[in-house]
C-alpha cells in the first residue's frame, strides 16, 4: 500500500497517511477506553481531565499556545518560496536538474506540471495572508490557558505548514520546467478570482470567530479576566460548536478551487477536512458533557443542520 501511495508522490502519501491516522484514532477513541489512544489523540481542554497516572511523560507535551509556531513556520516557508520564484523570474538563477527531480518526487511524477506561474504566486500570497492573520490571532487575540498538546500534534502541525507551499511549488511551470515565466493578473481566470474573493471573505469570518472566542476570557476593556471555558453564542455559533473548524475547511476548499489544476493540493484538503471533522466531533462531545442541560441541543458539531 505504501508503494502505491508513493507512486503519487511524497506529499500525497504523507498527507493521506496522516489523515487516515487521525480518522482511525478518532474512531478508536470512541470505541475504546485505552488511555494511550486518548492521550495521543486528545489535546488542550479535551485532555485536561486525564489523571496524572494515565498521562504520557511530561516531556511529551508542549503548551497549546505554541500553535503560533505553525503559522510562523508557514510564513517563513511561503516567503522563502516567493523569493525563490522571484529569483527565477528575474533570472538570477534557474532550478538545477537535481532540485527539479526532488521537487517532482513530491507529487505525481507522471503528471505534467499544470499550475501556471501566476496561479502559483497568487495562491502563495493568499496563503501568506491567511498564515499571517492566524499568527496574529494566536499571538494577540486568542487567550490560551495552561492547556497542552502532545508532540505528535505539534510535529504534525509543523509538517503540514512546511508541506503546504511545497504542494504548489512541486507542480508549478517554470520551477519544475524550463518554461519562460512572468506574473500577469490576466492569467488569473474569472473562476479563480471568485475563489480568491471567497477565500478572503472566509478569512474575515474566521477572524470574527477568533475574536468571539477570545472575548469569552476578556473584560470589555480587553484585559484577561479568567482562563476558564464558556459557551459562545451568536452568528455561526448558533449553528455549530466549532465554526472555526468549519471555516478552516471552507478556506481550503476555496483554495482548492483556485488551484483546481494542482494534484498534490487536493491531498492537503483531504488532510485538513479529516483533521477538522474529527476535532470538531470530539470538541462537540466535550461541550455536551461539560455543560449538560445548558448547551443548545439544536447546535451541531461542525456542519450546520447535518453533523
């Protein structure tokens, strides 16, 4: 099975494996009381109730506020590849054959690179904006308690944001081919403009959710009042428990629409959807058990009116 996945490139193989691992662990967590599985799968408030005798060693955990590292890594990686592309465009250098082969091995080698130069650059700038916004929110908007996540979650997050720009670069004409390249807004289709606008609107909506969640722990003056948990109301919170997870999925759906030619990015979407769906489900279960009788019964986990 591993060889079959690797035939489609390292990025599809790694992200498919990671996504399936999340899904299987989520399923196992619902049907077993095995503390090892619970400790590996759950993080933050979901794992705070585990006793010290069943938790993994202390060194296996890092502060949940280290989520900011994910977006900082993303910003650095995207900036590097944007500068790399600019260097090729300005003919300061060209991609060496050996580097091309390594980049091509990340995706389906038998498929001709189909992402145009303009599409790739535009997509990277959109993802840069998204990552910068999320970094700002985790550093200055969100209020993190002393909750933790384990090293597996932390490393998976770093790996995801490291591979994110590579999934685009590995299929970009002019990077993995010798095509002449230059950026032009005229190369962006009407459908892609629509996807880009939706992408930005979803980012604005997710930013509002971040402020709503942060305000639960703040006073009207903006100072932190407590680090406890509460229930948000209003907007998308009236429909689902985790609208930030829902919007994260939709953000990647819109980017997949923008990068509809990109084979590897579809596996980025697969990983994000599986990860957010599982996280949304267990978070919903936590709210139901933590706020019995108080939590809105009509509220779904992550998909309005459905799930």
